[in-house]
C-alpha cells in the first residue's frame, strides 16, 4: 500500500513573515496520518524560518543546484538544504524548464545529487496544450522520465516522487479529469516498469498537479495510480490547504 503525498508549491508568493504566520496557523490543524505526507515547498529565503515552526508539515524546497559549491550566484546547493534538514525538493517544474531553460540533463544531475544526500526529489514532468492536443503526451513524458532517471540505480529510483503536471492545467482553472490524470499516471508507472521492473513501478509514488482543489482532490486521489498531488494556488490559502491535506479518503 503506497502512501499519499500532498505538497503545496508556493512558487514566488508570500513574504517570510507571512509564511511563518501561515505555518504557525495551520501546522497544528494538520491531522497526523502515517499514510499521508503533508508538505509545502516554499521559496528558499523562507526555508530556515518555517522549518523551525513546522511540526506536522514537511517543509520542502522548490529547487536546487547539483554542484556542492562554487561560483553559481543565486543558486542553492544540496549541502545547504541538508544543513536545514530539508527532506524533499521539487525539481524539473515546467516553469523552471520553460522560463529558466533547465534541461533534462540538468534535472537528472539534480536528482542524483539529492539522492546521494538522502533527500527525496519530486521530479516533475508534463506536456503543453499543443502536445496534449496533438496526442503526443505519452511520448513527451516518456522522454522526460527516461532522461530524468538516466544512470539512477533501482534502489534510488524507488525513492523519487514523480509529479505529473500537464502544463495546460497549471493555474488555468482547467483540470485533467480524474480519468485523464489516471491514464497518464498509469502510463508513467509502465514507463518506470520498462526502465526498471515491476517492483520499482509498484513502489514509486506518482503525484498529479494542475488546478487541484479541496473540491476535486478525493476524486483524483481515488485513482489507482495517483498517490498524491502537487498543488499551486490552492495551497496558499489556509483553509484550502487544510482541506487538501486533511481530505477524507
């Protein structure tokens, strides 16, 4: 039985003081459940302070760089995250790929660096509206996953969380129906089976992201191959976030 993992992705929203107040308000209201991981990925400037006040919420980073140190102005290293005891890091988000030009090879290097530090990568994949409408979703996602997992051993592959986020459903109000999301996540599990084996495919956690709200999260997470959600806008509001992580399965 796989766990569920629900992570809010705040992107570039909230100030440090607002983030601290948010975590203080909602943390004690998060129902402790050994079968559900409740997290929030916050901007890097907030990581240290919110980590200090979070007890039930797993504080995650939104990005990292794969080199341990060096002349990489503005970047965050894995050892920096280790020092803060950060356990999850989002990598390969479509905004990082599209706006900042991150490649599959860079994302693969990030995954390897995180795994070596015993930090869980949340590796994002997903297609544009044009790709979706042309019927090339699976080929597109397969390419991203194959390159993202390149050179990663079986035991490490099991530790990675995959987040399927169709770009056309992020922040648009459009949402893939539970069946569409399930179909792609099932294909992703089959892709992992093809790269590794059935055991790895059975164990790996796969999230869906894209206009997930308290109103639709149960229908989405009831799908056989969807193990969680990576949530943007709905995770910025206290009651909404609690509605997500405390949903009744």
